[in-house]
C-alpha cells in the first residue's frame, strides 16, 4: 500500500503541488473540518461514486485515523485507480482545515 504521512501531504500543499484528496469520512465528521480542496465521498458511497474519479489521476485517501481510507484505497486500487493512503488520518493532521 502506497502511503503518505499527514505531514507529507501538508508539505505538498504548502509547496503548491497539485494534489487530489478524497475524504471518505461521514458528513458530520467533514463538517467539523476538512483539508482545503479535499473532495468528499463517504466510504459507504464510494462504490456508487467512483465513476466521478479519473483513473489517470492520483488520489490521496483521507479519513479520521487511516483505517477507512485504507479500505477505500484497497477498493479503488482493485478497480484500477492510482491511490495513496494518508496514514494517521485527520487525527494526525496539523494543517489548515475549512
């Protein structure tokens, strides 16, 4: 499983790198704050909304602790998507949220 730490993702954003972040947490969790620019698809809806994603892009999967994003990673990878899991999830995130 390809992985980035929360700090690595934060540094990528600070450096202005173009990243595609998918937040798979539930609506109420995201309302408490998400990484700016992250696209929200709850894990339970991923199967039905994966057609909104582009297989030629790389996606960083994010959840609260890294477990659900790990499941999202495995599901999307099995369908041919290029994904990376953010370990530690939002619990480890020290960057800006909106």
